[in-house]
C-alpha cells in the first residue's frame, strides 16, 4: 500500500512540475506579446499625432490649395479636402487598431490569471490529500 501511495504522489508531483513549467512558458509568451502590443500601440499613437498635426497645418491653407500626398515612392497632387479626409480616416483606423490590440491584451492577461488560479487549485488540492 505504501509503495502505491508513493508512486501516486510521484505522478502528482510530476503533474505539478509539468503544470508549473507550462505556466512559466505561458507567462513568458504573454509578456512577449504584451511588449509587442505596447510598441504597436505607441507606433499607432505616433501616427495619430502625425496625422493630427498634418491636418492642422493643411487646414490653415486656403480651401482651393492643392496639396501632395505620398503614395509609395511618388507624390500625387490632391485637393486639400481629399487630403484632410484621408488624414481623418488614418486617425480613425489607428484608433480602431489600438482598441483591438487593447482587447487582445486584456484577454491575454485574463488567460494567464486563469491558468495561475488553476495551478493554485491543483496545489491546494494536493495539500488537502
């Protein structure tokens, strides 16, 4: 009976070790995703500021002024109103991307917390036996 109990405990310890190492991997992966997401958000925020400043500058120009927009390696002559609309669209798209990234970050955080809670339950369950 003692040998069976010891073998059972060894399997349980191995299961806990495996769960701990999986949690460590998950936390490292999540931290890496979070850092990447934060840098993406920073870049998008800088794009928004750039678009806002550019929009502010072209708004000060007379309405009939044609402006240039860059398209790849060339510049196209466009009416000021079209450029202003493009800049506003750029800002809206960046804000939507930021919102999506923040949603992912919340999900990742919850996922890690749930995994930690499951691991705590396993440990306390093992202690109670």
